[in-house]
């Protein structure tokens, strides 16, 4: 069992999300950076993907009652296990009665903590992912107890280390498909949309990422239609919104572009604020 | 609706079925039938789907090629004469609503602006059989068609921070039910004691696209009784088959 000593700014349990309830209006949810989530599971040699903790800006402080193995992936945070700095993207042995402090982020936005066997918190609609509509308490809190599946580490070679792909954390060229409403735009508007250098606005969250430095283009509202994580909406007032994991299943803004999975994972880790460039690249 | 919807790619794993952009009962019925037909035919490669007014989206399992799935869908379409072999019956649900204080927060405002009585609003709102076009915005939130323009009213200029679960609202010419507590800008004219979204059961949303509902006016005492029955699990909603 693990006890939450300090919850961090916004720490949640996440997995691949709820894929099969969208026609009932249930958001997909799941880890913002699915690549980092899957990587954490691979490094722990899990045969099936298991839930992890996701954290942002400032991570949680956790107390481990029993010995286990953990791994940290995704954004890089200042992390100390019993006061000693630990490495990223590599399985780490945790002795019983240990304290893990995940401090401030220094690269990327969303970090992941995987534990050997995976967290076994309550599943709602076949997923452990926290979503504020489905759970009254949708983030970790002080004193919370987290349980996980007890298992043995399969491979003794737990020194395996993955070198993270650094470039995706700063300059981001996002591969996109034309969205269902792309052709509502004129040729000139399409060029502006695709030639612009954007940044990620600080108001972004798990539901949507707002793009900053938008070109002066806009699109009409549409009759409510399907949307999914990675859908790029252009509003009548010219806002450009990339829907993320916790977004609704339908929407009424023009869907001008659709990010690839890879681009969505990269964008979730793109540095926030002016000075960082992100561009859309039509595939 | 003889015409078939167009089929196109929507992202890495998505496929979009599409009719011309229109809120139309016939278009929606055909869309729902084609969507359910494809879901049933290819359930082994589909993770989930979404239906809206004139478009639906399929989300394929991660290892399935979108190109191949589109080919399969097109072939299936060509061999099917859907509307003859695929007749779906619909369920009509009777939804009890209390249009009184303390629930009917905005009904007086609508009555004043339309210059009609509150009882007339209730009469107009409980008259139609509303088709459930789809579930969206919130888990279990039904988008309903067919509300009378006589009681249409624009969204509130600034949304409420908290609208209670079960609240029945009007936004423009639309009416709907808040299936869970949420911020929202719809004008609230009453509240239903039913539970519209329950994660404890297999199909958490009470309604699905293609169902029909009719509202029934109840008084405060009846609201409280039904609320108790819902809590204890002894309530069962009135429903019947709808042609």
C-alpha cells in the first residue's frame, strides 16, 4: 500500500481510458501522454497495460509501506527517493518504508509513475481513469491510500533505461489530418491555419489545449457533431482549441483539423507559454 | 431516406459517416440505423462510436487499419438494403418532472417574456413525444428534438456555476435534461427525480439515440415520493414500445 503524504497540484490515476461508452456521452479520459503511459508499463514488463499516477507542475509525495519497483516516465520532475535523486525512465527498486518526493517539473508537462503490478484502484466503466463527472473526488488527496497488484519483477535486468525523446518537449511539429469541417475554410484561411507558429496557452487543461498566437481567421458554428481527443476546433471568435482526453464526445465548433496520436502525445508535453513554437503539418 | 451516408477517415482510428448538415428526423433515423448496423456487423474491430444529428463516428481498435475498415464498411453498405431488413423498434419513456419551486428557476422569466402563463408552458412542454437524437455534452444528457417554438428562449447570458442533476432546461429551441450536476447556461423549468446516468449498471445512460420520451408534470409531493423510490431502487420508469 502507498499513502499520499502530499497530493501535488493535480495528480490522478490514469490508463488507456473509457473507449466503449462514447455513444452514452462518456468522455474518453486516460493518460494525456499515452506514449509515456505505455512506456511505463513496458519498462515494468507488464503483459497488460495497468493504471499509473499522472501528475503535472508539482508532483505528489508518497510513502511506500512495502518494497516494490517503480518507474517514472513522461515529463521530467525533480524526484527524490529517501532524499536521493533518482533517474527517469528506468525501473527503480523501492525499499519498504520509503518516501518518494516528486517535486517541480523541469521538462514537459505530464509525468507518470508506474508501479510494479499496476494500481488497482476502483474501476468505473472498465477504466481506472479519474474524471470529475464520474468521481466526486477526482484527484489524489492527502492521506489517501493507494493499493496495487502484488507481483514479482520478471526480469532481473532492471537497469534497462530508455533515452527520452527530448525534441518533442520543445519544438513541436504536429502531424494533422484535415478535419471534417476543413473545407468550410477558404484556401487563404487554410494557408494561414497551417503556416502559423502557435504556442500553448497557460489556460490549457486535461479537457482542452488552447493555442496562442492564432491567425486572424474564424469559422462558423456547426450543428453538433462527433468530436474526439485531438480534434482541433476553430470558433466564430477565432479561438483555436485542441480537444484532449477529458473532452466531451460531441461539439458545435468547426472541426478544422485532427491530430495524429503521436502529435497529441507531443502536444500534451509541449512547453507552455510564449516562445515555444508549434506548427500544424498536414499529412 | 434511401441515400446512404458518405464514409471518410477521421484521425488515426476514426471513421465518419456523414449526411448533409441538417437537423432532420429522417436523416437521423437512417444514420442511427446504418451506425447500429455497422457496429453489429464489425463489433470485433470497433472500440466505440458516437452518434449526433447528421454524423456518426466509429473508433476502431488500435491495431486495425482505417483503410481496410473503410473498404469493409463500403462493401457491407453495397450488399445491404437496410431499411427493409433492419427495422428497429423504439422505446417511449415517460419522464416525471416537477415544474414547481424550488426547481423551476427560470419558468417565470420565460412566461413573462413570452407573455403566456406558467401552466401554459407546462402544457406545451409536456405535449410532444420528443425523439432522443443522441447523448452528449454530459454522460447521459439527451439531445431532444421537436420542442415547440412557442416556448423557445435564448440561453442565459452567463451560465450558472452549478445546475443540479435532473434539471430540465430550455436553450433556444432545444430542450434537455442535466444528467449530472454541471455548470450550465440552459433555462431551468423543472426537475425530474430520476437517475439518468448510473455507472453501476451495464448501460449507464437511461436513454440512447433513437429512443423517445414524453414529460409528465408531477407535484412536489410526488417528486419526493419518486425520489425516495429511486434511492431505494424500487422505482421503475414507465415505458412502452413506440412504433
